């Protein structure tokens, strides 16, 4: 009987408290590093402010624009990268590109991360060492052949469900109640 009461208390705590989606809000910042292999390799690094537009450039003044102003159905977050200033056909035909995002103010569902080019999934590999960061790759030729008129990709992902603030407190309280019942019995 005691086991049933404890299980009911814990299940009830989770059901009442539930889970919530952590989402980025305008003004949140994270670091972005984009690297390209190729004839003249490039690395761009900078901080992106969610809900805004940021331009990154390399020592050769090749630029890319990061924008988080739009959304993509089915995903919590969308980061567009305009690569027009990178001259993909000239410098990066059939090469690898990597985006590393760190310091994201939410846990990322790594299985949901995708790279889209003109709506086509061109995701290479996706890795995560920490819930607040991920790395994703794509092949530049997929961008050159999929995008009209400008070279661009959109990196999309979903937030991981996190316990609602009261969930863990309710589980703890149910544990204390169960412990107290044991002492009485």
C-alpha cells in the first residue's frame, strides 16, 4: 500500500507540474563560429543577438549575415545565414562548412537540428557536447545547386522540454511525505 501511495504522489507531482519548452527570446545572445574548407579557407566568429541581424566578416572581407527574424514551421528556432558575400561558387565549390553555436540560453534537442537550403535538408553531421551548444555541417555544393538567387542556409532546431519550475519541488515534497509516513508506520 505504501509503495502505491508513493508512486501516486510522484506521478501526481509530475502531472501537475508538467514540462515546459525553453525558447530563445529577443535579446538572448550566443556565439557563432562558421568555418569553410576550400581554395581559400575561412573562419567567421561573432556573437549573435537573437531576434536581430549580425554581419560577420573574415580577414579577406568576405561576409555572411546571421538573422533570427523569421521562423520555420515545425521548429522552435531558425537562424538564417546569408552566404552571398562568401562567393560560394568561386571559393567553396564542393567543400565542407561547419557551424558551431555555443552559449545558447536553452537546452537544444540535438536530434531536431537541420540545415535547410531552399527548403531542402542538406544536413551533414550534427554533434553536441553540452545541452547549450551544437555543431552542424553541410556541403557547399548543396547550397550552390539548391538556392536561387542567393546562397543561404537556415539552421533550425527545437528546444528540449525541461521540467517546469515546480515539478522538482513537488517530487521532493512527495518524497518527504512518503518518508514521514514510513516513520509513523
